[in-house]
C-alpha cells in the first residue's frame, strides 16, 4: 500500500513536470532604481552610496543604504493594505505565494481603452479557450501596459506627482466582480498585474483591493515580462521582503515554465 | 530519441523528488523590524508609518515607508560587495539562487569557541558521513549562533555599535581555505550561514568574502531556522530584492524539504 501511494505521488509530479516542460526561469521583477515607477503620492526608491572602492585594509568594498515606500516598483500588497486585521506581509503563508498559475491576456481590450476593467466575461472567455482556472491557483493579468514601464506618462497616464495627480491616473485594472468570482469559485491564492495597481487608475473606492484583501488574497503589482509566459502550465514563486507588520513590500517574483 | 530524452528527464526529477519527500516549506528568513541585527557600523532598519486606519473615502488603508542598509537582517552579499567588477545583486543569475543544498552543522565546535573557523577538515568529515557535497550545490553552515538571534550581545559578541565595536565582534565563520576548496572542487553556486557574516567576527581581511565573491559566489547571511533542515535532500530558493547595482539586499530565503 505504501509503495502504491509512493508511485501515485511520483506520477502526480510527472504530470506537473510534463506540463512545465523546460524548467526555464523567467524573472518577472523590475529592478529598483531612481527610474522605478511609484504611486504618485508615494516615497520613491533612493539609493545612497556608503562605500565603493579599495579600502585601506587592501580589499575592495561596495555597500549602500536605501529608502523606499513599501508600494512601488515590483511589489506585493499584503491583505492588511486594504483590510483591517488581515495578514501583514510577514504573515502571508508561503503556500499562498508559490504554485500553479495562469495568465489572462486582455491586451486587445486595454489598448483601445486605458480605463478598461477586466470583467467576469473576460474570465469566462479565457476558460472557454484554455480550460478552467485551477482551483487554488495564482492568476496573472497581462494588460500590455508593462510595455510602457518605466515611462510614467504612458504607464500611469501621468508623469505628474502628488495628490493632484491621482485624478489623472489612467490604466486598466481588475473589476471587483471578477475578483469576487475568482475568490468564490476558483479559490485563488493570489493575483498579479502588469500595472501599478490591481484596481484601475480611475478607481475611487479601491473595491477590488477591498474584495481581495478582506479574503486574505494578496496582489502582485508592476509585474514584469508577462509577455514571456504562456497562458497556463507554469509555476509562480513570489517571495516578498519579510517586513514585520508591513502592508506590503518589494517583491521578487519569478516563473518556472 | 526525443522520447528517450524526455523519459530520462522525468527519471531525473523522480530521483530529486524521492529525496525531497514532503514538499514542506521552511522559511529561513527573519522578519525585518527594529530588532533586526545589523553590522555594528550599518544603518539599521526603520519603518515609518504613513497611514493606518479608516479613510474619508470609506475604506481601511495601511502603508509604510522604510529605510535600511543593504546588509542587515536576513540578506545577500552580492559578489560586488567584495570584488570589483563582479555581479551586482540584480545581475546574479536565478540559477545560482535556486537548487539542491546541503547543511553542514558545526555547532559542537563553535559553541566551545565563538571565534571558530569552519575548516576543510569539517567538510571532509561531513562528506565521510553524508556523501559528497553535490556539484553546483548550495552549502549552508549551521553554527548554532542562530539560536541567539536577535540578541546582539550573544549573536555578534557585542551590543555596542559604531567603528569601535568592530574589534569586539566574536562569532564563527567559514575559513577562506574551505571556501576555496568548495569553489574549486564542488563548483558551489552559493553559501549561507546563521551568523552576521560568512567571515568570522575577528576577521581583518575578509578573505572568505574575497575568495567567494571574486568567483561570483554570493553569500546568504543571518539565515534563520537552519535547525529545521536535514543534512541533505532539500532545495533552496533564495530571492533577493532586485536593487539595480546593489551590493546586496534583503533576502527572502526558503527551503523545500
């Protein structure tokens, strides 16, 4: 009996591996620099050089300090970002950050309308073509806006900064209705998008953030290189900086395809 | 022929999976807070609350800024930290940060001598008992000092800070000889340790850093929970914050056992 269980276990992994095919890594992370895109009201990334060059002791030494908002560049929104009492970034279980993923490409719709909201219909159309979104999966949305990064004017809709710039934000996002459907019907672990926010730029109530985070579903934002992924059959590993009590933070996110 | 290659590929993974057994994640990362241990001369982690509570718009919102040295808490030393022209943290190939790993436990020796240097003999003894360190593997060193984290007095040997405290640092490290042997004979991809530095506290010349980094071998420092790992048969996934040109940075490191 134990032998049988072991063989079934191995066969299960064979199926997974047969889907994954190559084992190739894809880095879905933008590097942090003074070009990184931040929310118009957020503190931008700043690197301060502490040492660079030969020391008196005979060895080369390079070191820096940096400061940043938690939410900028490729980062994670922890559930507490928009839901009181929900998980902080250090409390998100690793199981929710690693696993089977799919990509939903809505570039055709968003390029015609920068305020496009990804709808339940988009998800249903995707499933018709590619089969069901796996239960407990991670869903990434490719809007095509990743092609504009780090050009703030094109990526965010504005290169102005400060509270007055908020109303000038124009980029697509996930509708609250679609988010709620994914949570209720596909038990998704996390979502990701190639824009600055899982809510669209013109959102006033951040209803999609609220819907996701009240259910402890984190969001990956400013995700890079989604054009290098297939529609399904890949694994996401998303490991955020472990900030105690943090509402989010820098994220290193990769795919294995 | 292609079928044969595919079958060999699957069989190779079967061996790996049979070793890994459970698929259980172990988080080897300390969370960042004002308790995080930093080098005595480095800027410590600081979190600044930006928002926390209900907004006028009817939703809850929490967000923070933070500042830190690249080298503190659980972090990576990129090769450029001690080797001019070597890889910056954003340039380290993902292949060097993910893979088969072993743990060398030298706690018995270090607890008798906080200035203990892990020797070539320690590696040879380990291989006699556990078999060869895998070629292209990642090697983690358990000194037992992780049990003291974040008590700086016990973990670093001093709770003083500033340049004068450097000479009071007492904790074990990896000898340059052992590092060179691992690079030349086992082609290791990376090393990790449960102390603040891969060189021991009393090092003046940081010879182990120099030996590793001149060959583009990064080091993981202040690694947590090594006592939860077996001696071999686990996979490391070590994903650092991707700082453009960075000499290192916050690291999220996990094991799958």
